[in-house]
């Protein structure tokens, strides 16, 4: 072989190598944007979980006077807030602190202070939804109620007499007021509730899932009925929005969604979180 001569096998191997490198680079260029987006989503989710873990498990502090955790007490404690939290115990949220959140203004804790005290790099929108659980495990046969109960009539008569035979009932204290609940089913599935301040359900007060009703000037939504086997009708879940906090989402960026749960006033609290 003469000096400088390159045989066919060498050229073929070199060409194959260059083709492979080119393919890898091309694939890398196509995958990098997707990989970058995925990493951004993971980072946003991680921060959202860290931030919400902290505010649902810590009370927050202020340095006004001798300091303390009651940063929501007045304007002076708000001005001297050092760390932000909503808890009075681990995953037990204090209602007054949730109610003292406002996206703008100086009378409540605003969004700017929230970002400064938490060190959040992303933006957030949080919806605090209270989910009172009503226990309705007691029951009777329709048409043969306990003496204290007046069964539905009037505009409610037709749907009531068309319901299944087994009727469930119970009472619960909501925001210091006691209310009575009667739950009926259709085709074996509990799907309607009658609500009263006493045991007289002979009024126009029948509600299905998703419908809104008022109790002592407070609006609730029927969230769901318990229809799990062997426990049908034993639980009714209501829903009430306590507060919304944060800025409106930017529609031009991916939005991460998560639900976090805690306890408020001895009932479940769902925090619906948007982060971007």
C-alpha cells in the first residue's frame, strides 16, 4: 500500500461513524426541548410541594412586640411577619389565617408578602375548599320514620315516595349551628339529601350532587354521597369555598395542578393548587 492511500473499508467505517454521530446530534436537538420542559415541570412541582408542605404544617411567625405565631392578629403583626404558615398543628389549618389571605391590599396577607416570606420562584393560585363530612348512618323504612322525624312532603313528596325504601339520616354541627340531614337513594344509589334546622323535612329542601343550598346564611354545595358497598348512605360530603388566593394563571406557560389536604375545624380541607 502506498503512503497516504486509504482503502475502501476505512472509508466505509468512517462514513458509518459520521452518520451515527449525526443521527445522535439530530436526535439530541429534537429531544432537548422536551427534556427541558419536563425538567421545568418537575421543578415547579417540587417547589409547589415544598411550599404547601411548609404552609400546611407550620404556623408562621412575626416579630412585632415579643413576637409570636399570630401574624394574622392585626396590621402591626402583618407588617412584621417573618415566616408564612397557616397551621396551628401539623396539617391542621387555622381558619382565621386562611380567611386573612388576600391577593392584594395591606389589611390581609397579600401575594407579594407570600412570595417574599416563602421564597417562591414560581407563581401560585390556591383555592381553599372546606369539606364537612356528615354522618348519616342511622336509618328507617320510608313511611315508618322515628317519631321525631317528619318526612318530606309538598313539592318533595313525589321524588320522596319514588325513592328506595331505606332512608338514612343524621345531624351535624357546622360553624356552631346544628343541622339535620335525611338522605335517600334511587336504584340502590344514594343521590339526594333533605336539609332542615330541626327534624321537620316537610319543606322544599331537596338537593342533589352539585347543587347549592344555604344554612344560616352560609352557602354549601353537595359534594358527594357514600355509595361504597356495605356503607351506602352513611356519609354525605358537603363543600364550601373558604378563600381563593394568588394570581390568575398565565395561559402561555404549562400549569402544574395538585391537591393538598389538611384539617380545618375538625373537617377535611382541600387546597387546590395551580403553579407555573
